[in-house]
């Protein structure tokens, strides 16, 4: 894979959506190098003008011909059906697709990457790279140092997920609901004033698809199919940032909780906010608009030999989607395009 010494040409598929507009913001902020950029969405948005990096771009309708031109990297966030159809077309045209939908995540030929955890998996892509589920990304950033240092026997996830995880219609449901108008476009029940133990569809085993994504994706990213993981995923009436209670049973003993706290503080992508006596712990509103994964409420789980509980918060649209995808694109550049010293 090479960009032949040029700045890569980019496509943003789903450029008008919540994740797509955050792609634009994150690419700008991180000064991602690019040559040409193409903004794509559905026929509905064709012709509208959107801003990127100080310039105005006209949105094109995504079609089977959209990749018949030199495009190096395409950031997809237009839903699973669009990714199923168009990611292979793009890949066949030599484009590297970084896909935000769940369509390709569990495909054994597609790497599923959290740059803090498994950056080297970028090397074996065959044209499509999957960005994990938002709730999985932040959890794995925190689990990786624990996994490497102590080994992990079992993980129990309980999530408190923001409505922005359901795109623009999730935000509309909450905002309208708060005005007393329960429109229910994104959810089967009103979300304002409610807590819904139901994200994505239910599967035959009683878990939701969101819960199964967290379980299977954690195993794939950490490269350990034997890792025992369970999850309960819950939608809460919060606009931005997912919060998670994570219980981990470690394979090896640890000294005291300070050891874990220091380890988190020294790990890439993690910020420790853990002074509960002074009201300091990770909060959804504080995490919104940032790229870090915040951990706090770190404490021993006394019910097992070597267990910890902690609270983990991150912006689901940034680290949980756009930022992680742009970081994957940066890995591609570091591996083959920018100076070798970058590796
Ligand atoms: N929100 C999150 O936290 C999050 C996190 C990780 C991954 N994701 C994934 O990212 C994707 C988008 O999520 P979102 O929250 O950004 O949703 P969104 O705000 O509803 O945006 C959807 C985007 O997809 C485009 N689109 C829809 N149908 C299309 C089609 N047939 N052809 C081309 N473009 C089409 C839309 O274009 P129009 O404006 O023209 O309709 C829009 O740009 C989903 O797969 C979602 O699962 C979301």
C-alpha cells in the first residue's frame, strides 16, 4: 500500500451526517494531509454545499461510479447497507475504506482497529478496515493495558449510552421529548425521562446486537477468543458521550489500586479523573468534544481474588467514531507514506 509520495485523496461517505461532519472537524483539527476531497451522501443531499477546512464543497450522490477516480482513503459512515454495497466497490478500485458501520467488523479478512490496542493489524488489511462500535472503542482503550500487564479472565460491561449514538434522529427524539413531544423516531419508547435497556435489535440469545458487538469486538481487538465478556447496554437521556461501568477479573494479582491508577495514567489515550472525595470522576458533559477516554471510580472488586471496577467515559462521536477512524488513517500514513521515522 502506497500513496506514492503524494498527499492522499479522500472521500467522506455520509459527509452530511453526525459522524461525517465530525470526520470533517477531526481531519481539520489534526491537520490530516490530503490532496483532493470528495463529499458523498444520499441523493437527498446531492448538490448541497458543506464546509471543510475553510472551503466549500458540493455534496455528491454516492453511486457505483463514485470511486472511478484516484481516491486513496474513504471514510464511510452512511450505515451498514451502504457499506455492504459500496465498500467492496471502493476497495476493488484501490481505495482503502475505513468503515464505521458494523457491516465488516467481524469479517475475518477485515482488521478491526483501536490504534491504542492493535495498531499493527492495519498491516493485513485487504482494502477494508473496520472501525469498532463506539462503546467497544472506549472500553478497549482502557482494557488493553490491564490485559497486557495482568491478563484478563472476565469482563462485565454495563453501559449508559448517549442518544447521539443513534445519529441525528436520536438527538431529535431527546430534544423533542424534553419539550414534551415524544416523537420516537429512533427508539421504541420515549427517551426523555427514561432509561432503555435496549440498543439495536434483540438476537436469539436474549442479548441485543449492541451487547453482542461489545462482546465479540472486544475479543477480536484483543486477539483472544477465549476472553469471557458479558454486557448490558442501555440508552440514557444524555446527548453526548457514552459512560460505562466496567468490571474486570484479572488473571494475575495486583498490589493496590494506586498501581492500577498509575498504569491507566501512563497508558495512551487515557486520562484519569479519580478523586471521588472531591467530586472528581469522569463525566459525560466534560468528555464531550474531546478525544480522550476518561477513567475513574477505580476500586477493588472484593468479590473475587483480583478484580477491579471502574467508570469509563468518552465522546462517542469523536473517539467512539470519527477520531478513531482518522487515527486509523494516520496509521496508514505512518506505515507507508510519511517519514519512516514516524513508524
Ligand atoms: N453516532 C454514533 O455514535 C456512531 C458511532 C459509530 C458508528 N456510527 C455509524 O456511522 C454511520 C452513520 O451514523 P451517523 O450517526 O452519522 O448517522 P446520521 O447522522 O443519520 O448520518 C447518516 C449519513 O449517511 C448518509 N446516507 C444515508 N443513506 C445513504 C445512501 N443510500 N447513500 C449515501 N449516503 C447515505 C446520510 O446522507 P443524507 O444526509 O443524504 O441522508 C448521512 O450523511 C452508521 O453506520 C452508524 O452505525 C455511528
